[in-house]
């Protein structure tokens, strides 16, 4: 059985909506960060899949994926630094207990 573009898009869509669900239902900042990473990984799968099936001779999708991975690494480093500082000041990483970050 050959893996087609529809199979890959189904996997990517499932990852995207699992990430959206995790982002909106979790109150812990670390699990929210992991949900954002799932969303970014689903986008990476889309870029690679469309590059492979539409333009197999070009590497444009791969370059986008490398760029997104670099952005996600920087985003994760900044988010973890914010989470550590928030834990030091409030002794919790629960989103609901950080009222002053809303303004």
C-alpha cells in the first residue's frame, strides 16, 4: 500500500487539531508550549508533503521546514525562560493564576 498525499494530510490535520485542543484545554504553560510545537510540526509535515508531491525537483518546502524549526527552537527557548521566571515569582506555572500578564 502506497502512502499518498491524502494520508500525510490526514496525519498533519490530526496533529494540528490535537495541538489546538491541547492549547485551548490545558492550563499548564509547559503543556501549552508542547501543543504549539505540535501545531508547528503539522505545518512542517504539510510543507514537506506538498514539496514532495507537487515539486519533487525543488527543495523549497525543505527550506521552509528548516526555517520553521529554527523559529520554533528560538520560541521554545524564550517561552521556557518566561516560564522559569514566572515560576520563580509566583511558584506556579498555571495560566489562570498569572493575572498581571494579561495587561
